[in-house]
């Protein structure tokens, strides 16, 4: 392996420590404890694990965690009523509704019912529009985490060719907006792109966010490029064991890339750390306090 390993676990630990320091200072100065409400509908085991981790890390940072676990059969109206209550609750500065939601609930409607200032996921159409027009937004957590790691690796990103593979609302599109805002030349590639390998080989920064196990191989990568792997895929190995892999074939990519994130231990831990950062940011904005240091895009 020749690439530098970008250690998201260590980076996220530093970020959480930064959040905890600033939460403590905010409490001393204002007496206000930032609060995050997480809403989970149904019993999806992976979502339950995420929600538990979010709650634990929120409390570890000195913030208040409000968890609302609702049954799978919850009606859309009952969920919207809960969001209204959370929107009006001044102990709650951030609201996250865990996705995916059950099929009988319209996720767009629910997301857009969250007060934009409390939308710590950055999924509300107002925040999407604010980000796209370069205004102060709540920024989606996974792309924010990727951006922080890229800035730490490169300093300025200005003028670099960035290719984002994947066009989801959660990662691909906001990632492209953030890179554009940092003056990259941005290409979004996706399942219908022609000659996707050649597009990727032109990238100084390559972000893989498609959910296809080990799709990006070493021969897709420009020598020396920085590769950020957002994928988390569970695959079965020939001996029948489960293994987590990214969207990048790590061993071949690491022979060519200049820097690369592993899976697990790369971008994954940054997502929750950025959620905590966004909750503190939302709280500071609601109080008219200065923006927290080093936590925003
Ligand atoms: N499910 C998977 N990733 C996310 C995320 O970033 N936010 C929410 N709300 N749900 C998710």
C-alpha cells in the first residue's frame, strides 16, 4: 500500500472533543443545554443501532438527547403531530427523523415539516436551497464530514477536479454543492454515466457514494488522488462470514491513490460527529450566539 490512510475514527474523536468543549462554554455563558431529538419509526435493527449510538454520543458531548421510538404502524398524521411538538419545544434545537421511514409515510412531507432551523440533517428543501445558493444552511452530516477530512488533507481545494459517484439527496448532491462552493471543478457520475471509469480517472478528489460493494477499483483512480469511500456494504465472504466493505476495492485502490479512507473507520464515524456539530450550530443560531468554531462548512 502506498496511500496515506485518512483515519475518520481519530478525526471524529477530535471533532466530538471540540463539540464537547464548545457545549460546555455555551452552557456556562448562557445556561442553555443544546438538545437533539431523534425520531425512529419501526424496528429496523440497523436503524435502532444508529439511534442508540446517536443518543449515547449526544449525552457524552454534554447535550440533551430526546429519543422517540414509535411503532411501525404509526400514522403519518401522528408523526407530523410529534414533529409539530418538537418544533415548538425550546429544549429541542435539532430534530432528526431516522430514514428510511415505513412505506405508508411520505418521507418528503415529514422532512419538510421540520422547522428548517432545527433540521440538523440538512434535508429540508429550504436548507437544500440555501446550500445551493451559497447561503448559511444546515449542511447534511455525511458530506460535511467528507469536506472536513478533505480540507484537513489538502488545505485549499480550489481548482481541483472532484468526481462524486452517486446522486442521492443525502450524500451525492449535497457533496457536489459543497465541493463547488470550495471552488472544485465538479462532476457527478451515476449509474447512467457513460465511461464512468474515464471520468473517475480524471479526479483529483474521488467520492464514492453509490452503495455498490467495491465498484471502484484501482484502475479507475488517478495516481496520487484522494479517495473518499462513503459506502458501507455488508457482503458475505466465500467462507460464509459477513464483512463490511465500501464502494471502493480498498486493496487495489490503495496502491494508486495518494490518500484514502478505509471502511470501516473512515467516513462512517464522521457522520454522527457532524450531527453533534450541527446540533450545537443550530443551538448557537437560535440563541443569536456566534457560530461555533471549526464546525461549519
Ligand atoms: N439513514 C441513513 N443515513 C441517514 C442520515 O444521515 N440521516 C437520517 N435521518 N437517516 C439516515
